[in-house]
C-alpha cells in the first residue's frame, strides 16, 4: 500500500518529469502529450524563475490548455498560483489581487483581461515548445505553498486558503486508493478550473497518476456521451450536471450506454439528491460515488469504488484523514468544556459538526491569522462548519452547512438535507431547497423552496407537507412552501441559500 506522503514520489507529477510518451490532456481538438506538456510548462517555469518572481502569480483560469500549462509552470517553479475565476466581478477580482499581491498574471495570448488586472505584469502562456524542453527544476519542499485558492466568500470577502504541495499529494493519492485510480484511466469533465474540484482533482489528479484528462470546455450530455463512448473511464461532475444527465436518460439510449461503460462516476461540491442517484442507477446499472471536501481541507471522505452503494452518504474518511463529529453544546452545557467533543452520537438523528485533521489540510488563510486561529480547535482540529450524522459503520451523511442548513425548531436540531431528499421523492418536484426562518413560537420554522415540474399545476403546500411528514419525523415537515422557476446556484452548482432567505 502506497504512502499518502509525497516522499513516495520525488515529484508531484512523475510521468511529466520522466517524459512518458502518452496522451496527457485534451481540450476539444487541442491535445498534448506528457513530453509536450513538460516542454511547454518547463519553458515557462524557467522564465518565471529567471525573472526572480519569488512571490505569487495569478492564473487566468479559462477552460483551456493554457491554464494547465500556466498552473504546471508555477508548480514546477515553486511559485504559488492564484487561480482567478474568469466570471468573477471586478470588485471580487480587485479584492483578490490586493490580498494576494501577485507579481504577474499568466494568461493565454488571446485572453482579454478585465480592468481589475490592468496593473499586473502579464505573461502570455503558450502551449507550444520544442521537445524536449529545458531541464525541469528540482522538486520544491513538500510543505511549500502550491496554491492560494479563494473561498466563495458567503460570509464576507473571499479568504485565500494556502494549500501546500503535500496536501495535493496526500489527497490525490488517497483518492487513487479509494477509487482504484491508475494511469490507465481517462477522466472526462466540464468543470471550471479556478477551484479545487475541476483543477486539482480534475486536472492535477490524472496528471499525478500518469493518465489522461479530456475537458469538455462546457458541460453537455452529448459531450459526456462522446467521450465515454470513445474510451473515457471516469466522469467528474457536480449535482447540477448529474441532474441534467438523470433528466436526459429516459430518452437518450446512447447516453445510458456510455454511462454504463464507465468505471467510476463521481459527484462532488454539493450533495447529490438520492432521487437522482436512483434514476441514474435504474437507467444505467451504475452508481454515482460521492466524496466530501472543502477548499481548506481538499478531500476528507469518499465512498470507495469497491464498496456497496450508499446514496446520500459521502463515505468513510480517506487514508490519512482523522474525522470526528462534534455535537453542538446546548446553552445549559456551554460551560462544560468537554461536552462530548468528538464522541459518536448515540442517536442516529443527532447532528454534529464535522472536524478534521491530517496532511490534506491548508496551512492557513493568507493575511488572516485571526481567521486561521478561529478555524481550528485548541487541539488542532479544523472546524468545517458542515453538519452531519455518522452511521454505526462509520459512513458519514452530511445534512448541510451549520450557517444555512442547521435549523433549530421547537427544541429540535434539523438538517435541511434529508428534508430536501424527501421533497425530491415527490413526482411533482423538480428541485428543492430547505431553509429556516425566524418564528415567534418555534424559534425557527422549516421553509421549502420548490421548483415544480409543471409550473401551471404545482403540488400544493399541504400535499408536500404531508409527503414529508409521512417519511420523516413530524417536526421536520415544512411550515411554509414557496415556489420558484429556478434555484439560485453558483458556478459549482451549489444552491445559494443566503440569496433565498434574502429574497424571501
């Protein structure tokens, strides 16, 4: 069994260093082999080093080969990369640039950069270089920073999580063990490249294994069908993508056949509703694996590729990751310092916060020592803010975020996730989200936000309330139902519940 520590491999990307002659990546019609990628990234890395750019570099993270070359060049040179979301607004970009202070921005020659980046030195990234290229630099220290990835900033300005190289190696090697991921696998996805899922897992993951990644540019079910039918073995997506797949399957035999031939289907970045799990499995005979992670922790848990199906669960802790679920102290217990911290819940319905520690963690928030200190317990556990329950066999089921998905109603602590899954079992519900809102009697009441299949004849509030009450405890039924044409989502497909409560 291999070690999660990067010392196993002198380099993050052994096949890149060795120049193994095999396909590395494809974006549309543009393909690069490992020697071609090493030559292009190595030439750029040498330029970064010669330029004395000892600070950070920003990367304009479009879904292109230039983004991959730019990121790899920074990693090879030991220069921390700051991926920038091309869809981010000017104010957000200005904040990130001011906070991270990059010495340059790496971008494709044809990329049009916004005014927020106008003061930065621009370095054009070219995906062509003579093969063989210049000698690659020696591998930097495993504890040196690889990325500064900015969080979504739902509770204030985005914070830059500093991710060390050892965290990348630890997570990618642990996922390789859990998913039996090898150099023979070909991964297809259409995820954005400015965040952990699409960039670190979806691009650097295959490159660390010595395999191939095929990026769709933009997600379509047709693109998924084409690539899986052409030999791809793995698919990464977010719940929105798998929902579209589930919707398309009844009338798309080619898609069903292509999915049935995949070795691993992985969903992440948010919970995949059980209803979509069931529809995909019924149509293809395959199941979707869920995993769980954060920007600050990379990956914490996953369902294994060789384990029994477990819809609604994010599986077991990955190798090297310690995980505990800490029950929130009641007001009467706040003075009790050791209030069952990390103790397993006796009641399966008892919800607690996930806390983790291990080599997969970030080293801190850039320029924010106080926020970093607040994120950790005194004994070194990272407070994820995610609420979950743990099954007797150790499997973790997430019920939502502490800030938006833990509803305290009538003395009960209720997780929004299981109510959303119950609502999605109703044939008239296309999408569902659950939030809490102040109630003078209950403290908070459960509110259901529904996107119906038929907007002209949506299921009634009483019908939906009874539907939930028949499946869950009575105190979990919605006290109010509101109808929408669509749920507000961010670029990763997560429902933006703060927008719901603000609009409501």
